[in-house]
C-alpha cells in the first residue's frame, strides 16, 4: 500500500506477534485468540454460570487440544449456536480485559491515520 501512496497497517493474532518495521501489530496477549478468550477466568465462570459447561473439563473429556476447535466443542456441549457462543465469550473477555488493553494499538492506528 505504501508503494501506491496509501497509509496502511495490519493487526494480527497475539501469538504471531508484532513486526513494527513491517507495520504489523498484534492484539493484546501472547496466545492465540481462542486461548486468550477461553483461558480467561471471567469467561470460564460466565460459561459455567450461563451454559453449565466446565471449559477445562469439556475440552479434556473431548480431547480437544487444537484451539481452532474450542468454540465448536464448547458450543456443542452447551447446545448453542457456534457464532452466538463465540460472540458471548468474546464480549465477556473484552469486558474483562477492558479498553486499556487496546490503548497502545489504538494509539498506533490513530497516529497512522
């Protein structure tokens, strides 16, 4: 994009990490987003209270270790739609970590605009 005169940057998963030189930034955290969300204590408690599903126990019993399948497994256990379940979990996660967790990323985006 720089070559055609357009400002740009990209945001990728936290486990990939940033590369500021290449204008690649990452979401808060250190793990894949599914791990960040489903390993969050507030999210786990909400899932237990709202859906009656124990995250760790369910993933262990179903032998699900690939984070790409966490939502599918947990939503199935909760008899919930995958998209709905994912959205509820992500909203809980975002509420828990708060806006401040995104402060640096937001600042970079504002500065590049």
